[in-house]
């Protein structure tokens, strides 16, 4: 059975299990730092993974992304400052509980809901992805062209503030992915005389520039105070205010189940992130509540809804990556970057070509859930107090310098440092112009795959473009992509009206 | 962060993409095409991407022209807001040059100290001690533990690689 082999691989040496636990702790603490996104945190760690075994590298990155989803709820509950955007719904109910002196109860409900949602999502990934991959492996280049088209339209349409800015971000990513050598003739193109660009633009400087450096550039516009505010916690009235009782758990259980389902379903869709899932679940739980008047004033059910769905996306959003090779979120895009760096083939064949590694990553995910549950249940409050003492004005210079040392570490190339600076500015401008940096990076990663699939389709078939009409699966993806585009266009038009 | 005027955002997004696509459009004609290559040739995917990009940029500019909103920063204030990040980028490029000239430790310490000052730190702890500890930590992680080679500086040269190798031997990594 795959997952047992995965555990065997994870415990085969000290490295994978050590980095899985370390990643969980880094994600938990980093996610709790307001202003430091999980994408930025993961991108910063990618250069370090160059020197690791592929399983240790993937375990580190995967566990950071998982535990940071929960980590973001700590400052949301304690300081009314969400550490990550997806913790905003938790903040609505969590902070009032802190003001009532029930911060322990709020934090513990957050960790219980997160772990439960995450566990379901991970099991769905473990048992569902391999099953779907068997079918995905039968798809040929025309189907992949259609899948890429569908993914770009959906990701561009949903991740941008408007369809146009989202699609422009995708086109920018695709254009820059063309730099390097032609995949079939091996002739150079768009290198503008730079020999360093013959292999294309390196992924690590792009990731660090767009996700991390651009964040520092954005912060440089304003002077920074402390990273977070002091908690305005009330005094606990009884021991029960600091823990989740059986009665509390029984009351929120139906919400937990429903929100986990919503989160997992939304997580499987490319481009729809956990921030959407937690607000959908929160609204749905509030709508179903018998006491909607208590919401917004410290309703435990609200925390359970937001956190369960938020974490239920984390495993599920790897399903499109592992079955179709389409990273549907920032975390999945960064994980696919690490896979590319370590020569791991992304897509349905991953379950045969990298069997031990992929099930090892799943096992790391389960270890991560257990680790952040234990640390989060007993240690969230001290972590929160520690974070509140670190001022942002100290954090950002350190992040800035770490980017340069880390990017130099990957290839010992000063050119990469310059490339990262340029992409830092590009990322900053994209943020200012409401373009989508995740859509840009996903297109940049998938661009070569699209070109290869498109040209293989035309090389292998004499009927030209008609081949797409002869393949029902390809047509289905084109139709889904087309409908998604029309739906989003009409949706934004009616919103404007 | 002050938001830009909505139409300026759209023009900015289109300009950013055009800044990449225009040089690309001129380069497409130089791509070698194998005469026996059927179907989608070497030039066709770049043409498709650049053509789609131009179309979307035109749509964006058209949409900007139709947007009627006076909210947000105008062009002058917007450019003023961009000045700080661009200065930081110039500092970053100067830092890269300094690393090639003076190796890693000294420029990184100066960069960290000046950035801490720039971001509003004034205490000795934040401006001196934290940068010194960070430089030491970077050295320990990247050069000692990961064994990365540090190139000699063109102006100031010291054998930090040799030191890191000695430390690696001392802790049993080599």
C-alpha cells in the first residue's frame, strides 16, 4: 500500500522526517508573522532545498505550506491581525473571544478544526489522486493542450482582480517562459545576446523576486512600526474558557464536517484559493446557524467553519498538480518548482516514476498535521506572544538580504541576483497594477509544457487543428474553459453595473 | 500603500506587458524555422503569445479610456510612490556589485544596517547587533553547512572559502 511505503521512505534516513517536522515549525511560526505570506516564506526556502534529497526538500516545502495555513490564525485571534489572508474569517470571531478572555478556547478550536479539515483533505489526496492519475496518464498531447488552455483561462480569470489583468499576467508569464532555446530545434530565441539566458530564465530568481522581493519593495513605501499589536485579552473567568469542551465540539461538529467538504471541493479547483473557501464556509455556517445574532461577537462555530475549510484546501489543491501537472495555487506552483529543480516529472506519471518520493510527501503531510496539532494545541499562545515582540522593521531587511544570499547559493551566479532584482520590480509593479503574481508564475512554469504539447499535437497528426474536434476529452476542457471565461466576463460586467 | 487611480492601473499593466512584448515582437523574425517542420513551427507559439498579449493590451487601454474615476493617486503622485522601491532596487544592484568587489560579509552587513535604519530602526541592537548576527548566521548556513564557494572579490580579497572548509572539517562535514 502506497502510504505505508511512503512512511518507510520518510523514516529511511534522518533527513526527510527532520525536515518535515522543521518545515511544520517554520510554517507555524512564519504563518503567524503578519505581512509575511506563506508564498514568500516557501520561496525563500527553495534555494536551500537545492542541496537536499528530493524527498527531504519536498517534505520541507509541503509542510511549511500546510502549517502556515493554521499559523495565520494565531495573530488573527490574539492581535486582530491575520497572519495570512485566509485567516481573515477566523479573525471576525476569534478576536472577540480574546477580548472576552477566551483566547485559549479560540486557539484550540482553530487547531482542532484545522487538523480535522487538513486530515480529510490529505486522505482525499492520498487515495484520490493516484486513482485519477491512472485516467490522466492515458491523455495525449491534444488533451494536454486543452487542459493547459482551461487552466490558464480559469487561473487567469479567477486569480486576477479582473479577467483582463488575470489574463495579462498569464500572457506575461507565457512570454517570459519562451526565453531560452526552442524545445524542438534547440535554437536560441529571445536571449538578447545574454549567454546566461540560453537555458531560459532560472526559476528560483523569478520565484524569489516575484513573491519575496516584491513584498519588501511594497513595504518600503511606508515606514514600519511593529509587526503586530498587543493582545487586548480579557481575563479568563474559568478553566473552561481556555479549552474546548466535549459539548463545544459536539455543537460545532456538523459545521466542521460541512466546512471540510466545502474546503476540499473548492481546493480541487485550480485558481480558487483557501481565502475563498474559508469565506464560503463561514457564510454557509452563519446562514445555517440557529443563532446568527451571536456571529461577529465571538462565535466558536465561525472559527471552526473558517479553519476547517481553510486547511481542507491544502491537500486537495495538489490533486490537479499530481494528476494533470497543473499547479492550482501559489503553494502548488512553488512545490512544482521544487519538483522541477530535482528533476521530478510533474503529472500523472509521477505515481510510477517517483512513487517513493510522492508517497513520502503524503506521509510527511500526515506527520505535519500531527505535529502542528500538538504544538498548536499547547503552544499557540506562547508563539503569538513571541511574534508580537518581533518588529517588522527588523524582519524586512533580513528577508531582503536573505533573498540575495539564497539566490547566490543556488548557482553561485551574480547574474541570477540581477535577474531576481528585475523580477522583484516586475512583481512590485504587478501588485500595484492589480495583476496576479501567482497566475504569472503558474503560466511561467507551465509555458514550456504548453508549447511542447501544442507542437507535438501538430507534429503527430496530419489533420492539423481538427484533431481537437476528434478528441472528446480535449473538447470538454475547451468548452469548460470557454464557459469559465464567459461566466467570469459576465460576472464582472454585472458587478460593474 | 496608496492605491493608484483605476485607469492608471490599467495603463500601467498594459505598459508593463508591452515593455516585454515589443522587443519580443522584433525578435520573432530572427527565430530559425526548419523548412520541413510541419504544423506549428518555431515561430508560431511566440507569435500566438505575442499576438494575444497585444490584443489584451489594446483591450486594457480601451478599458482604461472608458474608466471614469478620480479616486486614487494621479500619475505624479503615483511616480513619487514608485520612487522608494526603485531606489531600493538601485541599492540592491549596487549591493550586488559590492559583493563582486568586496565579497559577501562586509557589503551584507552594511546593507542590513542601512536597511534597518531606512525602515525606521534606531537602536544599536537593530542597526548593529542584528545585522552582525545575521551575517554570521548566513555564513554558517550557506558557506559552512552547505559548502558554497565564495568567489574572490575584485577589490578586497580574503579566503573565506578556506575558512569555511576548515570549519566543515572541524564539525565533520568533510
